[in-house]
């Protein structure tokens, strides 16, 4: 399926330094896999932003960015992704990155966005971010499976109280009903 079949008019514009390929995800109608190849810099960040806004307006609010082909990103590119994140969060969605190259991961860390954006190793792990977390035990008894609201890591919680996420080290609190909150 071509980009234009997924989002009408998507391929009407091109950029020499960035290729964007869209794939409808099988897991959910509003989920879209976006493969990026090239680089995102101050010159083409507006192009990326314009194209992704088209997809978001079409109803795609669960965005998975496959970044294995993305060799470099500037602060302008990070700004574009921050804009997408705000747009999809306002519509109940989110975005996830996977296959991030070390240079791009370094830029995310230096600019302080490594904790803002959700990253996973694989496409399937990325799609898993959008699955509903398991509900807490209905009678409030432990153990329960809790999901970190910062990074989506699952934890088996044995009792109410404070703990740190094993992945992102975020301080969390579990109440007596098994619900997790930032602590």
C-alpha cells in the first residue's frame, strides 16, 4: 500500500534528505508505522511536521517511528517530534520510537528528551505500548501487575507502598487498590 493510499496527498511533496514510508499497523486502526530514512535537520523539520500533521488529521494517533534508517537529528527535529507528541496526546494517542541509532539516541540524551519520548527495541514491543494495561485486582488484594506511567515497564507489585521503576528509575507509589501513581 502506498503512502498516498494511507494518507491522501502524503507523497505530493518530497525532501532530498528525508524519506518517510507509511505502513498501516495490524494492531489498531489508528496505529501507523512511520519509517524514517536520512536525517532531520532545520531545513526539513517543517516538511516532516507538515507530513505527520496530515497523518494525525487523518486519525492516526498511535504513531510508531521506525528509526533504523535515521542517521542524524537536530534540535529542530526533536521540536517536530515534541509537536507530534502534543497533538496525539490531546487525542488520546502517543508516539513510540524503535530502532534508534546511537547518534540519534545521543542527541535525545544531550537535549534531555530521552526521558520524554518512549523508546523500545522492536516493532512488537512498540505496538505493545498501546495495549491497555492489565486492570488491578478487583478486590484490592496483592500481588498486582502495575505499569510504570513514565516508561510502560510492567512490575509485579506485592504490596502497597513506594518503589522505583526497574527500567527508568521513576519513583512510584502503589495504593491499596493496586493503582500506580508517580511518587
